[in-house]
């Protein structure tokens, strides 16, 4: 039987690619009072998939939430910074 977080992550990935990042975040949290490393890590992984597919705005929303939930999650902070720099260079 798959772990409950595997199911949440799959649902969140599907919602994120449908252009519903807020619903993706809610699907991952789904009643958890305190975010776990898995939730933050999943948000980061989904955001990277979105960014690779040209969905930078949705990716940025997920990375911002990952950083808000766990400010010490270094990968989320790094990927958010990289994406912000990439978007800023695209505007120049």
C-alpha cells in the first residue's frame, strides 16, 4: 500500500500542472497541523518540475510556500533564488 504522502504528492503534482498551485499546497498539507520535511521537499520537487516545463509563476508560488513552511530548507531557498534571478534576467 502506498504511503499517504505518496498519494498527496501525486495529487499535488496533478493540481499544480492544471494551474492550481494553491490547491496543490492544500492537497499536500491536508490536515497536517505542522508541516513535515516531506511536504516541504515535495513542494520543492513539484516546483522544479513546473519550472522545467515553463511554468515559472506556479513554480515560484510553490517555492515561496516551501520557504514559508520551513525557512531552513536550503534546497527550497536556493531554487527560489535561482528562479527569481532567472525571471529577473528575462525581464531585462
